[in-house]
C-alpha cells in the first residue's frame, strides 16, 4: 500500500547571510503492506510529520519517489487523496459549524450520497462515543471530543488506507482505549491498512504489527516490537543495597554478569542477558557475601530502551524538549 524510495525534503531557514538548507527528511525508504498496522516513531524534529505530509500529498518531495495505494504521490496526487483517510495533528473541523454537517459535507466531497454520509457519520459518532453531539459545534466541545471528531472526518468515506497522526492526543484513558479498539477493527473487520504516528509507546506496542523509527531524517530501525526489544542487551536488573559500604561489592559482582553497570547512591543497575537464569545465581552469591538488599527489580526491555539504544536518547525526553532543541524541524516546516 505504501512504497517510498529515497524520499528527501529540504527547506531553508534564516534570512540573508544566515540562510541555510536543512534536510528534514534525508533519504527515507519504507514499505507498508496491505492490511498492516505500522507505527512511526521519532522525536520532534526527526522528520516524522514531514514524511507523513509527503506521503499524503500535502508536501511535494524534494527528491525520491513514493506510491500510496498504487498511485504516485506527485503525478497522481488526486487519486492518492481519494484513496486515503487522513487525521492530522492539528485537526480539520470548522469550529462554527455543526459537527454532523461537517462530517456529512466531508463525506460528500469524497463522492458519498448524503443519506450514506449521514448513516456512516452517525455510526461513527456512536462508536467513538460522540452520540448526542451531532448538532453541537466543535467550539463547544471538549478537547477529547474534538479529537474524536477529527478521527470521524478521516474515516467517513471508509478508506482502505488510513493515516493517523497522533490520533489519541488529548483523549482521556477511556476514550483512548475505545479508539484503540476502533483502530484494531479497521484492519480486522475492514481489511484497512493503518499508518500511525504516536508519542505513546504503549500505543505502538499494543497496536502495531511493525514499528519504524526515524531519527535525524533517516529510518534507523524497522521491525516488530518484540524483535526490536530483543536487540537491547538484556533485561534491566536494579538492586538497592541496604548498606552504603556494600555498594562497591555489589557493583563488582553485577559487572561480572551484566553490561553498562551504573551506581546511583545505594542503587546498582545493569543489563543482564537471560536474567531469569542469571539473577538467582547472582542473589545466592550476594547472600554468601553477606550483602543485604532492600529490593531487586527486573524489567524487560521497552520501546523507549530501544530508542535509547539506537539514538542515544530517550524518546520521552526528546518529546518533552529535554534534548535542548527548542524548535523542531517539523515545527519549522509547519510554519514555512
């Protein structure tokens, strides 16, 4: 359903002598098969939204090629738009119109008859817990309700390929879980292909068949969540030592079976391969050395661990701006 080869997007920043060219996307190759749910992860400025905008024909590639639903995104952009559903980060509803009218008008733009658009729209309102809001204006809705209305707009014409850009942002846990069920149903019940960008790692883990990670404009990983986690060097073993003077002894013994051992106060941690086999032996060794532990925790690798391993930074930290990048590439692209 989606094939991209060597996608590049460049733009200029600054003025006068300070003008410079920035590559928001730097040679992206990706493939999404029919019926797949694929999650697209990356920090702000990595090229995530810019790639999505090129695939949905909102931005012409500087270089490279891409076909979406069998159509070229440059030469056959109208056919691409007719074939996909798209839910953007910023939403697409007019705040001063009735929600139901907005949805029906959107469906009719895709060639639906009014009666079919009304029937489909009301069905989606019920599924996404918007029943009773058909005659309410978006300006009088909560943030979560408006977000669900955006999703209805993207699904009204029953597309076989759906692009969802941060679809659950602003939703409460119950509404988010409801939307997860609907996303799963798009594939299981309707055979749709879903391309999903998200900042929620549990969302990607729960919904996606495969995960693509982009960083600095390039795809740095593409695999199932389980396979990506397997690339992380072992489980995280965290030991809290009762007595400070025993920390060095614990760190020495953990270093014999673990990688990346770190000490933080009375806590000693490291990555241990096959922790289920190694940790019992380690604990017997520590007991024999008269070491007293306050606690021990063993955690399986997470997608954030994967991101940290691949890029040297945490996805959560990157998203909250802790990397020091005040203005992201994608945000500058939106302004441009």
